[in-house]
């Protein structure tokens, strides 16, 4: 079984990804659908996963596929510096539209 979001493989019998909560699918169903890193660009970074997830929801409403990549290590206490970076990625073809949406969201916060 494999998670179509994280692309992590799990033992047979596991049905939900413990990392992101997505329903797992059989490896055979997933073949040919692997993500190619060169097709994706980072359009937003922030320190908190929930912020990236909210923006991802807005992009999804505009039919823009996105991925939240959290490089957070919860085994370390919060300290100053950039130890907890969350990145939001979209396909290169959607980057301009995604950035417009993100900028609109950012401008609404300032009002």
C-alpha cells in the first residue's frame, strides 16, 4: 500500500496514512503516477503547517493541485532560527495563478 500524497509505502493491512491521513491505495494503482520533483515549484513558505493547509484549501478551490511539505521535527524544542519550515508547492504550470491567489489572501489580511 502507498500514500498517493506522501508517496510513502506501508505494510499490507494499513489503510490510512499515519502522516497525512490520506487513504492508501495499492502500489499497482499508483504506478505511473509518481511525482516528478522537477514539475513542482515552491510558491509559499511559513513556520506552521496549518497556515500552508489553509492556503492549499484555497488553491484547491481554484482547481490548483498543491503539496504541503513540512520539514518540521517535533523532537526538538522550539528555538529561534529557521528549524521548522513548511513549504507549499504547485505544478510549474499553475505557479502564476497560485501566486496571484496567495497575494490576494495576503492583501486581505492587511485590510
